[in-house]
């Protein structure tokens, strides 16, 4: 597989926007309660995404929207109130914990669904005049009926980078990480920056070293809550590690034979680290 498409859907998805929220045919329903997704519990430690609507499950949605078609299957996102009890043989589960227990494509689509849900929650009223916003029927957008302001789903680009020094990789840990875990450096892109400038700046700010040979590797949608992670590789030029003690608490050079606890396979950080390990064999 081409590594640049590692996190891409394997089956075609066509986004669509209709006033009819219930097109006929097979369906997938991404039903959320807060940040948790409703799944059917299976005996073999796997989970199934719902194929029945909230109404068919006896649930009352407070939001629902048609997303588009995954192959020939219609996809929807819905939200239910916080105190809603799940139907029998189902549960509400955090999206991160579902990785590896549902099909990869469905995990990606669930991420798309929750990002649209976040956007809808956060754009109930016009940011210019305060009027209640309405959905547009021709595109994924909300429009103010009073002043005409249009809001599109927010996406926050972030760069993440594997910095190598000969046969070592630079890894750091943040206070929020599980004990002993290190990962690659990352940070959000600032206004007016190129992606490569963001990579260089983040490394300089967090560990005070200079890097070069910045190369794009791959990208990953990251719906926590609405980011796109853009992965790069880079090589060390000069400087000694000086941790900023703001966002990270430790940073070190690691060899492929002496790596710490690493991020899960769900992450592009792990893909970048695995690429380094492969390059050392």
C-alpha cells in the first residue's frame, strides 16, 4: 500500500446533502451520546456500528443528519441526550477505544461523523449577528438567515514529525501521556505559516534544535475534536536538546533497539516511528 494513503478510506465515500433525511436502502448510523458512539456488543470482542435508526432502536434523537454514501450504503450521524440509556446488547463507547474492534473504514467514517456533530453543536448561532443558524441543503454549511454569514466545518491543521539523527529518533513525552510513553513532536500550524515552517518552528520551540531535509510522509484525520495531522520526516542539523517545560516534560534520542512505550497503532505518530524502525533494519 502507498503509505500516503495509509489512513484513507478503502471504499469510496460520496458526501451528499438532502432535505430528505431518510433515503431508503441499507444504512449505517453513527449515534453519539456526548463523545461516545453507540455500538452493538459482540461475543468475540468486536463491535458493530448500528444499522438501525434511533427511532427503530427506541431512541429520541436531538440531532440527525444524512452524511452521504459509503459504497451503496447510506450514512447518518445522530445525537441523543446525555442521560439516554442504550438499548439492550449495545453500549456507548469512546471512539478511541474502538480502534481495532471495528472495520478501519467505519472507524474513519465515525471520525468524520463526530467532527460534523461537533461543528453543529458549536455553530448554533451566527458569530456576526447572533441569529440562529440554518443548514444549507446544497453543501455542508450553515447559513445565517439574517446577515447571510456562512459557516463551514472547522478543521485545525497540525504537523507531526519524526526527527532522526543517524540511527536515533527524537521522542518526547507530555504530562498527559501514560506513564513511560514517548511520542513524536507535534503542534498546530499558525496563521501565515507553511507546513514546513510549522515543523521547523515546533521543533525549535519544544527542544531548541535545528532540523533540515523536511519531507512530507502522510496525513491522518484526527477527530479529537477536529484536526488533520500532517506527518513529516526531518533530520537533525545541530543543537542540544533543551525541553521547553511548557507542553513537554522530557525529550530524548532513542535507538530502534531501545524504544520506550509508544503510541498505539491508531496514530500517525506510530506510523512515523514504525517507518524509522524499518529504516534501521
